[in-house]
């Protein structure tokens, strides 16, 4: 019964955050739909010639496009929807990109296959822009009152630097809607542990943290980053002039005029995770249909050339450490899988266990196609850290810090290490790729990995 009040508090915060974001998202769609509907009034002179069923289809397509662009543009990030000007600004950015894509499509698609006109799309932009700006501007004032979306920073690191930043944020709290407190790492670690055990503790995890170190204290950076990665929702670093040179692409955030670089995140649920799941289901279903002839040929070749089953399954750990059965076309001789202390031995170059047909299907990743069923079931995603065995985590968990962070999201059919790394990469190197992917989870990142994977599959690069 010492189940923690910390978990309950965190879940309450997450649920509240999701509800607020959902209200923002739905209201944006309603306002955009209203603008689309009002723009039809510009066609009153030809109202009798409008095919309203096709117009409804085009409006729905426009609304879906606007929703996707808004998510990709980061309109609903908590730090943006609580800022009056940022909230309106990013809504305008999303509208601008939506309009650009729509007008580009109308230039490509002939008028005979679409009912909506360019004039309606332009009028929609003019109507939706002020409506969304006013809504976002005033809604952010109310949003800032939600505890789950209020910004509170733990400032860790050098005392003088940390207290100065905390004081600066505190003095400007009315304008930046944020509070900050300097605290030493040992005190915060002790209070977080107490909160987890249900024995009190002033401080609660899943807050934002800022690491502020003077040059003489940079030896503390590894310990601070490790703690923040495990216990804080999002971690920023106050950079020195030399630190800035290490970052080619700055994800800059500046509360109270203080430059902070986003360096780590627990990647709580964001609107993109829902879009990602929908994309997984759609692409996996289409992929299974299109690949069915290849699967049929592969299944016959496996059955006719070697003894054993066509499908091979293994237990792997999925999101949150939940076990599931992962499916593959059998590419090795039946019963020839080797095991070591980690539970399994990866295939090597010219591995004698691989059958002739197995060599072909492994070269072009055909053996992985059955995992599309895992994607449909929700065990896996198209893109994410490759699923590993339970023994892998048990053996390497103590040796490799943050290894279990791989379980924060669904494992994937392909991953960043498949595209940039090599088949024989060490676990530490694969973990680095996985953490980079989790920290930069976005549509653009997934698209780049997908394109890179297609290139690798066609070339047969790195297969064993």
C-alpha cells in the first residue's frame, strides 16, 4: 500500500494536459471548418451548381491537412499554448503552411476532380487567421491557470549561477508564467525518492529542470543529465559561449530572456503520438496487402527448401516492458538458434545456421514483413527502437545506464541505428541512436528514417 502519490499526481497532470490539448485541437478544427463553410458564400452566384457531397469531401480533406500540419508544426506544445503570443504565432504558421500546400495541390489537380476553389481557400485563410489568433491569445490566459501546464523549473548546478537564473525567472513570473527554484542535486534526489516511496517529500518529479554550470563545475554534467533524464519531464541547459558551439541546431527556449537549450525530454504523450499510431495502422495494412505476393513466394520457398515452420516467433519486450510475441519468416535451420548468457546470439556474416532462402529474404528484409501484424496489434510501431529480449535488459541493465529508456515508446520495425549504424553495433551505440530518436520524435524524423530504410532494403546494405 505504499503505492506512491507521485504516480497518481503525475497521471493527474498528464490527463489534465491531454484534455487541455484536446480542447485546443478540437476548437481549432471547428473554427477552421467554420471558415471553410463561410467561404462558400463567395459562390452564391453559382449555388445551384455546387455538388455539396464533393464539397464536403474537399472540406474534410482540408481540415485533416490543417490538423496534421498543426501537430507537425508543434502548435500544441505546452510551452507554446500557455504563451499568448507564441500560441497565436504558431497557429498562424500552421495556417500558412496549410494554405501553401492546398494552393499547390489545386495547381496540380484539375478542376474536374475537386469542388473547392482557390478563391474559397484564400478566403478561408483570411477568415481563419483572425479567428484562431483571437482564440489562441485569450485561451492561453486560461490555460496558464492549469497546474499541469504551468512552468516550474528546478535549477540545478552551480549555486551562484543557479540562484541568479531562478531569481530572474521569479522576477518576470507574471509575464513568462513560470516559477523557478534553485536546489542542490542531493536534496532533490532525496525528496524525489521520498515521494516515490509515499513517505512525503517536498518535491515531485516530472517537472522541468535547468542545468546551470559554471565552467569549473562542468565535471558534474554527466550526473545531472542522468538524474534529469530519469526524473524530469524536460531538461534544459544554460549554455556558456563555448557550449553553444557544440549545438548546430539549437532548440532554444528563453523564459525571462534567459537562453536555454532543450537537451533532454521524457517525451510525454504529444498529439503526434496519436498521429503516429494512425499512420502505423494505415501503412501496415497497406503494406500487408501490397506485399502479399512476396509473402506467398517467400512462404512457399521456405516450406519447400527446409524442414520446419514458415513463421518463427520470439518473445520480446514492448512499451513499458510488456512482453509480446514478435513474428518473422524463418530464415534459419529449424532448432539451430544459439543462446549465450544474454539469451540469444545474433547472426554473423556467413552464419551456417542461415538457409539459402533465408539469406535472400534477410538481405532484403523480407523476413521482417510478418512484423506488420505486430504493428496492427499495437505491439510495435513502424519506427522505434528494435525490440530486445528480456535477458538483454536483465544482463545489461546495470552496466548500461538509461537502457530501459528504450521501453518508453513502442519498439519499431526499423530504427535510426538501422539507417545510420551497422548490424554489429555495440549495445551502447544502439542505445545512443535510440535515445536520440526518442528525444527528437517527430514526423520529420520518422519520414527521414523511413526513406533511409527503403534505400537500405533495396540495396541490401548491412543485412545478415
